[in-house]
């Protein structure tokens, strides 16, 4: 019986090849659910969507669905034909399930994987993360030992001495995180049905989104807490990743700062302005970005999020 599915999101053949080179041990009760995005083209998939919009009758809908399925099946066959021997071997494993989708944006990809998940437990994953059998078994054991927990975040090892992420030594509830802590998407595990019933990734955020190319995990955690899910942290290392997220190193990137402003306005609806002013002062002291650039861009992000209504009920 499958107890834990890793929801692995990747993009194109290159992403699948990268995935096949990572360490993904075969463990009893564990399955790798791979959701791979392929570029959207003017193909059978696009034509199917147009047909669906042009006609609401059941015959047209059935025809559109069939055309879309054929397009995805064709793309999957093409991917497998071009795959390296290493990738073919990986995809032929019984514990690996590949799903091809036509969409853009990592949050859409993660929502696709979430909708496909069937195991009691899920772990969010990327195509460049290494696992051990012990780490995966530790996730299952953590939920067994904490039956009241709906969501548990863990640790990952960055593999480099400098710029290490801060992790507390003791467990805590995410309603009251310690100062300096932030969550990373590959640390998040949860009881699948609980999250499927209450939460989805905000598709306005994350790589591939039009305006806000990061921050999707912060919004997801906030939505989990708003839904009343019991979200805790356990000081257990479950995997390794080559380095910290690129988001932690783009302090002067206007797009990154705009994301930060938009996210703060959602996560801290009553104190976001004070937090941004304090952040501007702090970043200025650290000489990573001028206070004016920080504040002007984060406020621009707040205004853009409000204008686009990206936090409206989805």
C-alpha cells in the first residue's frame, strides 16, 4: 500500500533528465508522482480548448477532451522516444508515475500534481532534490507519531557551508514561527485529503506567473493556516538540495521585491506596512539594497496585487 507520494514537478525533457539523475530510492510505501509541463503550442490541445469555448454542448466537450488526451499521449510518447537510457530506466520503475500536462507556471503544475495525488500523505518536491530511504521513512513516522498534525514542514540540507538556512532545534507551530524562519516548498508534507479539500496553490505566484514569479509556498502555508489546518515544524532533515532557493539571493531584483510586498500584504493584513518599512531599514543597514528601492518596489507589489485582485477567492 502506498503511504507517501512525492509530488514532483518539472518542465520539459530537460527537467525529466535532471530528475532521473537525482537520488530517488525505491522504498516500500513510497511513490513518485511526476507532473511534467510541456510548452503550450498551437496544437491539438489548443484546438481542443478553442472548441470547448466555442460550444457548450456535450458532444463538443467530449470531442475536446478526447483531442486533449490524444495530444498529451502523443507528447508523452515523443518524450519517451527522446529520453536517455537513464531516464527511460527511471520512468519504467513501478514506483514512478508520469503525467504530462500543457500549461505554464509552476503553481499550475503543483495544482495538477495535487489533484492527481491519491496516497494518504504527500510531499512537495522538485526535480533537483536528492532523497534517502531513511529520510522518506522519517516523514511517514513523523505523521504516525503526530496524528493531530495535518501539515509538517521539515529540513533540507543545502550542501554548502555558506549561506545556510536557519532552522530551529525544536518543534513549533507555524502560527508562531521563530524570528528569521521561512518555509521552502520542498520541506512541506501533508495529509493529502485535508489539503485537497481546503487549499490550492495561488497560480498568480511562482515561476512562470506573469507578475509574481515567487512566493507560492508562503501563500499556501497562509491558506493552510486560514483553513484551520494544524501546521507544525519538526527538526528532521529529509533531503538535500544543491543550494538555497534563488529567491534568497535577489534582494535588489524589482520583481522579487514586488512579490515580497504582495505576499506581506496577504500574510500580514494588519501590519504589512510597518513590516515593509522595518524591512527597508534592515536591508539598508545590511547594504543589500537601498531602503528607497526596497520600499518603492514592495509598495508597487502591494498596489499591483490589489489592482489585479490576485488574492480574490479562487
